[in-house]
């Protein structure tokens, strides 16, 4: 009865579309907070897993490590210099094997970079790509290179025993200051949450005159509050359900593939979002 009444009431079609769009916007806006939280968390976890554990006094280092900054199209990235010293030297996360002298591993973003930059030979002969578990984000620019014997200068390298230190991170993570996740949450609240809440209120009150008249009529007919609430729910259930399904369809690709956000050129890690799927789809 509520659905039928909603279809024939004044502005019924307009209210239907408004509720549908308000649900989509509200669900996507709420999911954006879950996406932001899980992305920052996954990025920090992978960044710490690749941090070198420096050899302490009296410890025999298993590898040599250092890094320096490079840039491509005005964007900085880290070039990590590595050299194994022992047969059981721990591999940096994301590498399947140690590069030979004069070889390098590139992140996919650099491997697919402009030909004019010559990344395939710029840091040594590129022999592979860094896996996702070794990148803070799928779109990160990063290089692991092992210098040739002639270019090796161990005085500029630090001895390490393993990877997985909670110390200061490098790469893209280093370029994003502490507390940036909280700043982003405030920005999203102002730019997404508030407009979404306003749109939801406006959609709910659209055609309110007709619904108020209907409520008075039901009251005169003896309908109690529960009956009137069921009528209102019946009128709003279909557009809200369709809006939630639409939002879920829009979010689903990000759970399957690494999606690059337009304009800001940031790639979301599908693995991170899958871990937080319950929180991500909860608002939907």
C-alpha cells in the first residue's frame, strides 16, 4: 500500500529519483571513509615490512642497503640500492630473487613509464617488476637496483640483517606527512558527508505536503503510528534498495581490480579493500 501510494502521490516520481540518488551518494560517501581508512592502514603495513633492520653492534650484516631520491615528471620516488653479503640474505619484499650486479627491479608504474625516461636501463638492466607486497600502493614508483662490481661503493651503504622495521619509512609513504589521514577525513566530511546528508534530508521531505495530507487521512481512519510508519517505509523501500544496489555495483570493481582514481592518479589496492569488505559494504 505504501509503494502504491508513493507512485500516485504528487511529485512521486521525482521523490523516487531523489531518494535513489540520495541513497547512492550517502552510501558512496560513507564507504569513502572505509576506503580511506583501510588504504592508509595497508600502506603503512607494507611500508614497515620493507623497512631495513640495521645491523647492531657486534652483528654480522647479511646485506648492504641504501636509498636516494629520483624524480619523474616532477614526482619524487625512491631508488633503493641493495647488495647481498650472505647466501641467506633476506630478499626485499616484492622481489622473487636477488638481482645480479648491474640489474634492477622496477615497480609497474616505472616499468610502464615513458620511453624517453629509459627506465629499463636507467638503473641497470631491468629484469623484473616489484610485486604488490613490496609496494606501499599499486601505483607507487620504486626501484631496487644492485650496482655493478665496478660501481659498488660499500662506504655509502648500510649493513642490514632483515626487513620489517617500525622505523621511518621511505618511498611514497615518506612524502605523505603524519596525520594526513585525519586531514583527509575532515575534508571528506565537509565535501562529501555534509552534502550527502543535505541531499538525503531534501529527498525525504520532497513532496512532504502530499505525505502529510496522507498521514492525516490515515490518522482519521484510525491508523496508529506503526501502520503509518509501515506506509512510509513501503513508499521509500524500493528507491532506497535500488540506490544501495547501485552503490554496491559501483564499489564492486574496486574489490576485484586495482582501480586508479581519475584526476588524482592514485591507485587503490584491491587486496586492502577485500580485507575490509564488510566495513566497505556495510554502509551499502
